[in-house]
C-alpha cells in the first residue's frame, strides 16, 4: 500500500516474497535492495520452515528511483519463486 512519507512524491512499496528456504536467502534478498538516499528499506519480516521462506519488505522510494529496477534485482535472487508488489 502506498504511504505518503512527508517527502514530496516519495512512495512506499510493499513486496511479498516467496522462495525456497536456504542459508543466506534473507540476506541475499536484502542485498538486492539498494540502500541509498533514493531507496530506503523501511521494514522486513520473514518466516521460514526449512522448505519455504515467506516475507514482506517495505521500501521507501524517491520519484527518481523506478520500482522496476528493484523488481529486477529481487527476481535475480537465487530461490525466489514469486514476488508480489503492492503500491
């Protein structure tokens, strides 16, 4: 869900991620999201059962940072099965 952050034009994008549970899966997902002034990780929550990992990320983006770049980077993480984006 999009949330106004007080900065003109900024948006918060929520990602729901499903993938295969493996060592460093969450770390790899987090490294796929660039940490810059234009892209800030707001919250992270993951649960895993040894087979499947399900998580949610909230990312705050400036108007100059396209969401498709993050989508592509997340898709490249080994073990990702599905990514749902909610604006």
